C-alpha cells in the first residue's frame, strides 16, 4: 500500500536560501507506505520490533525574514518494524503555530535570527518564535513528545499513526517557558526528566514526569542570568543541568538587544541536583569555558558523577538579532562542526571533594552522540556519533566508540549521501549492550531519494544489512528516538 494521506501548499521553495534548497528542500506530502510497495534491498530482520522516529524542520510557507534551518515546521518520520516488515509514515506536527499559518496562507512568526520582527506573541525562551516542535522526539507513556530546542509546548503524537493529539495536560503548567528539547527517560523507573529556560528570573526550571504521565516535580533553578542551554544529563539518582559560557550579552539584553556571545573567561558550570531535589540541594561544579550541544550519557561510579558529551571551546551561536554581513555564511559558520571543533569529552564530578576532572576522549570532530535507551543514566560502553562533512552541516557518516577499550569503528555514507542522528534497537532478550541494530535515514542526492538503513550495531563498518527506499526524498533532520515494541503502549 502506498497512500498519499495529505498534501499542503508549500511556498517556501522559491528562494535563493541554501537551507531551503537541495538536501534542505521541504516536503509537502504526507504518506502511508508498507513494504509491499517499497523497494527493500537485503532483508529486514524478523526480530526487529519497534518504531524508528526522526523529527525534522520542514518549512511550508515562505519565511518571514531570514530563514534558519531551526525555524521550519516540525515533520516527524516513522518506520514501524514487525515480523520482517515495515510501515512508513510522515506527518507535520500540527502545532498552534502550524495551524494558524495554514489558515492565514503565510508565515506569521519570524525565525530564530530576527525575533524583533515579531508582531504576534510567540513561544520559546525568546517569546517571539513559532512553536515548530521540529527538534526532539522522545517516547514516554505510550506517546511521542515532540518539541523545539528553544523551549516550546510538549506536543503529543500517537507513535503508530503520528496524529497530533495536542499538548500534554501537564505542559500547560509550564507556561510561558514550556519544555526544552533533550528531556530524558529512565527506562528502569519510567521517570522523564526535563528542563526549560528563559529571560526572566530564575532563568531555569527543572521537572520530573512519572511513568503514568503525572507532573510530580517542578522547581525553579536560580542562574546568574539568562542562559542558552541545550542538553542535560541524568543518572540513577541525579540530574545534571548546564550553565555554559555562551549566552546573551547581559548588558545588551538589559536594553532589549539580543547578542549571543561566547565568554571565554566565564567557566562553564554544571549543577548536580537529586532527581527530586530543589534549588537548595544543587551542587555546582566549574569546568573549562565551553558550549555543549549534546551529551552522550551520564552515570555514577562511587563518589563520582560522570558525564560524556561533545564539547566545543570555540563555539559560534546563531546571530540572533544581529544584522549585516552574509547571513548564510554566518549560518554555515554556526552549524559547521569543523569550525566549532566539537569532539568527545568527559567530565568527572566528585561529590565528596567537590572537584571536577576533565579529559578528552577523542579529538576527531563528531556530534549527535547516541546510546541505547536501556543504558541512559547508567554505566555504558558504546556511543554512536555522527561524522560531518567539513564546511557544511551535513552528516557524512557514523563513528562507534568503545569506551572500555578506547577502540572505534566507522562507516561513511559516500559522496553526496547524508544521514541524521542514528538510533539503537536492541534485540529482545539481548545481554550485550550492542546486540541489536542501528537505524538511520540517509538521503542520496545523486539519486534524489532517501533510504531507511539498518546496520548490525556490532559491526557498522560492514554497512547496512537492509535498505528500505522511502516514497520521497526526506529533507535534513536532527533528532529522533527508538520506541521498543514493548513500550509502544506505555512504559514497561
């Protein structure tokens, strides 16, 4: 079966913006497709059961002002695997902003670069953007929770049909900040930890939603000023919150001018808070000035809390509110991981001595580290990272780290073939951490098509064991998740 579920009128394509063309060109069609109408190269493993989900920014209407690739309407792609077969769906996240712009027939909100152009109240930490829900997608309590990185409402999607079901009831209690991307689920307890941030005191909040989808904890976190965090870590007993060295210049912000700057003389700080703790219980640890987009994992060993992630000590943020110069060149500089020299790093926070120990794991440029859901918050061995084409925001391959031995393996997609963040699907009953599959979507610009590829997670260098050709070329996207077959209906 191959069915066109819906088609929208897209007016964002007639532009010279490189982030609306080529690999970044948006889709306008929503599909339902099964493997009897999709070309499959190789064989889909019969023990692969669950849903691979990938979010993306897919701009529909011609942008208001300069378009940044973080601005586009959220579109979620999902492939449901069972008994050696697959079913593909893609759907726009029908946020309030998306529906309003569909009704108006044009863009109503500016993007991240020009919040000063806003004429309507918006969402996010800035309070002027459309809530596009185009960054993260995490499974919890039998639903997908999708959001944008700059804080927005937690939108709910059915993991099988991908129908948007509105905003979680507990999300209404988080206004005006909403929820930032990179909320984390502890599969052993079913708890989901999250944070948000904004430009008003106390500048951050932290919360916990339990396995039954109840907001059971929500507390303010006092920071020295408005910050721009992106990720956080969880362990069995703690959450690690980030206060980093790149943020809006506070003097200019007090005058209503947003200028995101890196302050190399301001140490980064990491706040370790008990899972159900409050501001008075946070212990702050200082470290090298830096910015962090994504962490790999965090866990506890004795008196130490250990956090692995991708550090940048020379970051470039989006030029929010700044004018002049080549806008696209500035966007490229911000997104190019070879410019920011992002690489794997480890922080060790000693809860007894209060000291921080830092070490470089690898100096090769990688980002978007992913670990198995079963090991999030607990000691782990393998991190699967993304390799990048130099000079572009294009995901060129994969690198698997063995953090016990220090060894690594890799797979590169080939010329004009680019992927996204992978996900790990462990086999039912697996005893080894990497006993399972690595799943990704690759877009082949040579063939103008996209493929869902399945690797043996223990041997990614061998290449895909199965490739599913999707109905249409899928545009660039970032995060996603794996929903285990026994979690589709709710937490274990």
